[in-house]
C-alpha cells in the first residue's frame, strides 16, 4: 500500500495495488474510488484533503 499527498493540489491518494485504473466512481463528494477491469479496488482519492482529513501529512500505521 502507498500513501501520497499532493500539497499543491490538496489531494490524498491511497493506493492498494499496482494495476491500471479501469473505472473511477465518485461515491461521495470529493471521494473517488478507482477500480481494475475486474472490479478490484486500486485506490481511493480524496480531493480537498485538508478539509476532510485533520492532518493529511501525518501518517500512522498500525497492525492488529
């Protein structure tokens, strides 16, 4: 998994697999889900991230 924050565009992207995006759906305003041709999720794009995430530059990782 990869996490990328573009400060200039204010976009946060969570990538779950290194496959081409076949289709994208905007499920909610400013939340875009990317899928492969077989329907598996590739990533989640959060537009206007600084308004939706308390600190888009801070990353915490937890394994349970």
